[in-house]
C-alpha cells in the first residue's frame, strides 16, 4: 500500500517544488516564453504564480506537462542537477565546442 500511484510521475511532488525546479531550469523569461501565462511574464514570483496555478486548472496542467517532459528528458540524457562546465582548451576551435554541445 506504499505505492498507491506507481505510474504517476507527479505523485508526492508539490506544486511549489515543480515551480521551483522549472524556474531553476529555465528562468522566468524562458518559462514565460514556453508557457504564455502573465504571472510568468509580468513581475513573476513563486508566491503569485502558485496562487494563480492553484486556481487555474489549464495553467497548472501546462506547468505539470513541462515538468514531466523536462524530468524525462533529463533522465534520458543522464543529466545531473548541476551540469559540469567544460573549460575550452587553447587549441580547441569553435567547431569542436559546437560539436560537443
């Protein structure tokens, strides 16, 4: 009975945790571009966004969908919480850095 929803990726995750992850991952500007919600675009804050998302089902669904897609992408790519910064070597060209991603 411990796993009442084993196939639900959002089970046990609060809306605040979802929003904080998305803001850390994308930032407010890019989050506002991805999801056209005024609370992300005009004077954004966690508190005001949570208040809006708790009242608006369609907006919450979009945020949850972006979160699930971001998490599954991170898992497929093996991304950790903080990506390692690569330092270019002096002999490395712009093309080598672009190829690496």
